[in-house]
C-alpha cells in the first residue's frame, strides 16, 4: 500500500508531547510515524480538528487509553485542517475518525466519539493481537445499539455501516442499518439493506425481527388514514372482524402498537378461526418484530395463551 509523499508541515499540539507514545504527524512524516512504525507496534491515528468540539473532547479520552497501554500501542494525531491531503487520501469524512495500523496497513477503526470504556477495549484489543477486529465489531455494534436507543439514528447508521465495511453481510449490522432506514421512513432502502445479509444468516433473530417490522409497515400503509372510518364500522357492528383487523393495521401504522395488539387479541377472543387465523398470525408477526424479550411481547403472548387454552 503506497500512501503519501513529502511536503507539508504540522503545528505541534502540546498534548501530544506529554507522552512518549503519543505524537503529532504531518504529510511529510506520516509514512515514518504511522506506516513504518506500525511494523513494530500497532499505531492508532486520531484524525482531529481544532474546529470540532467533539474531536477536542474525544482526543483526551483516546490519549488516556493509549498512555495506559504503556507502549503496547502508539498514538499519532493528525490535524486534518493542516493536513488535508492525508484526509483526502484516507477518505476521512467526519471528525473524529480513528484508524488503527499494523504492518503498514489500516486494520480497524471507527468514526465518531465512543464512550471511554469502549475506547479502552479498542486499545486493549489492538494491543492484544489476534481477534481484535472481531471483538471491536461487537463493541461498535453495542455503541450503535445505544445510539439507536438514544434516538441518534445518524450516528447509529454510521456505526452499523462501519461494521459492514469490515464484515460484509454481518447479520446484526445489516439488521441495525435496516432498522435505521425503517425509523427514517425509507422502506425501500430498508428492504435493500436486508438483502445484504449472508445467506446462512437469513434466519438470524435480528434479521427476522426487522423483516417482520418491514412487513408490518408495508401492510399498514393500506389502512393509513382510515382509523375514524373503521372505528365507526366497529361501533355499528363489533363483530366486523375485517374492520377490526384493518383498525389494528392502522393503529400500528400510526405508532400505537399496544392498541393494535389489543384489537388483534379481541378478534382471536371473538373468533379465533376467522380468515384462516389471520389475527393470530398477525400477532405472531408483531411478536417477531418486537422480539421475544420485549415486555409487550411477553404480556400479549400471555393473553393470547389464556384465550387459546381457556
């Protein structure tokens, strides 16, 4: 891998001089500081910018972890504002970005700030040799899941995509990225993303869950906007199971999953065999989409069992 020529200078950041294992680099010295040095010990490169508050807050976290590693890894800091050619050649698209090099090649990395505990794990895995990339994938997936749960869909999607770059078809990463598209309302991109999963992982629980959620979104579209009309039909005839079924779809499409579950359970309670057990089958799809540990799944399964075995 041939990267970088000569030329360019870098204003030294005072923090880098505080440890013998941390230094600043420039276009002129990058090959020696990173590519050649990584043949002796893993080198982590922190691409940062003084204009980015996120990178200025994150850099000390990374420096602390590298200092604690006591020479088993080294840290090189690159100010992308002063070294735009390096950023261009390595396709740095966001700050902070971290790459890890071994034997002159990039072997791992991540975009965006990670929690201190995960940074420490990243450094430890890199210093520990074999298996680091696999362990790091699990760490990035955990960070992505946390970002998704916190509502930071952009950060989550970026993290899932990073795992897929290293491990194409990874089922948890595919499912996570597809769920991000679902959250943003892009059903077509979600469907395209699901198609990226490795064939042997098509039955993975996470993949099945997102596929079920996608199916629910697509079927709910047919009932969107009909909630008032359907409720009026049920007021006139509580045994209009088709209206109740369509109302369940409309409720779920509007984000009221609890309401959808109750309507479907009511159909099973009134006529469990209706339309070839369509209500029970739709409940199973909802359970799959929510996952077996979701409290709504547990509660609704209990109610369904009491109806079926009463």
